[in-house]
C-alpha cells in the first residue's frame, strides 16, 4: 500500500503535527508499506528530515504563512499528491486547515481515500461551541459554557470560579487558562483571543482526567492522565515527565464500560469516522463530563491514542496500519481479541 502521510501544515499546532507525521511514516514503513511524507507548507520531506523530527521531539516554532515562494499550501498539497499518486492519504495534521475540514474537502475533490473523519465531522469537532451544542442535544453531559465576550460579572455569576477560558477552536490546550480570580479573567481572555480571535468560558469540573480512543466503531480502554500542573496543559502534554498516563485507567469496570459507551456516542453525534479521541472529566459522583473530541488526535510517542492502542493489544505500527486500512475498506476493523471491556 502506498501511503501519503500529511504532516506539519501552517497551524499553531504544526510542531506536534510534524512529530506525529514522522512517527506515523516510520511505523507504516515498518509494516512494509511505501510512504511519502508531505508537508502542505513545504512539500515532500526527505527521510533525513523525518528522522530529525523524530529525534528532536515537539518544539515550539512559528507556523509558516505560506509555502515556498509564497505558494498556497493547499495548491502545493494538491500538486504533491498528484505527483506521488498514493493509494490512501493519512492526515497527521493538527489544527487549522488540516483538522477543520478544509484539507478533507480538498481530498474529496481529488478523489483519494483518506484516514479519519470527513469534512463535516472535522468541522464539528474543531468548533467547541458546536460540539457542546450537539452533545447537549444528544443528552451527553458537558460543562456549561459561554461563547463570545461577556462582562466578567456575568461570566462569574453563570459559571462560578474557578473557570476555564480558552479559544473555541484549536487544540493542544493552546491559549487555555484555568482562572481562579475574577480579576484574572481579562488577561486570560486576551490570551485566548490570540489563538483565533474568539473566546469561550467554561465551568471548571473537578475530577479525574480520562480519555477514550475510538478505532473504527469500537472504543479502546480508557486511560487516566495525572498532570504535574493543575490541568493537562501544553507543557504536560509534550514535555517528558510532566504527566503520568495510566492505561487502562484504574476505575471500576462499570465506569469504564460507561465511558466507552459515552465516547462512542460522542463520536457518532459529531459524525466522526475511522478514529478519534474523546476527553472527559470524571467527577466525584462518577459522572463523565465530555470536554471535547479530537478528530485527528496526536500520534507522537507521548500521545494518548497510541497508549490506548497498546492497552488494547495493538502496537503503534498495527494501530497506524489499521487506521489506513479503515480508510480503504470504509468499514470498522475489529480490535484484537480480548481487548473489550
């Protein structure tokens, strides 16, 4: 199978995507597939560049505003894909046009199969306000929220303190702040606005941070994240030693089964396909509150979906291969025997 792995791009999450893509490319080659790594912002990457990315890990860097010579990244991507003629495209893109449905729409126009969700599911999952509205309509608990600027007094009266201030689009907790005092809300709002020009205020739910990966139409074993910081922020996600990730989570079997059912319900409510990851807070009453769904979750060595896959008996290479096969088959492939809750 010839696979084009898309990585990098021009979003704020480019550094994470570059490492995700390099890891996916190496894993698929290890399974015997022909792989071409493509960065929509710069074109086809060399094997030397891939190795450099895998060795350097996630590092902050400013996203490019355009491709080489000022070219449009989408046009560059289309040309690269026509040149390499893959059997399937594996988007390992995070944020921006790679995860909001734009790239998926282009792939639909080109007519090449691709892994993961279509443009509708990506757009719904990327917009946290739309996500939460759909979850509320489906009867899935999600913390109360306010989207858009609102007077501080109103925000505190409606959501209480502490509360979360974040951009309603994007991922990797970029621009997210846990606010304990009312006088800190304006600065947190400014920080959120810097990552997309909009802001969301969300009630803070105290509890255990849990995540559930979806592969095909099956939920993988839930995992628990125990961050060194107060919340699972960018530093805890991508810096070694800043979080403990326990797979499978040490929770009662009935709670784990309920989380898996809830994650599948979220996956379906948002019209996600192929694979995703759904994040929850489990409160003291064992109620799972859905925070968000990730249409293209991270696939770095420190990422959560690969850890869930290993808990289900899948190596990283097997997980990546299964995701690519799902794109070609158009139907869910079963997880390894004995991995069900």
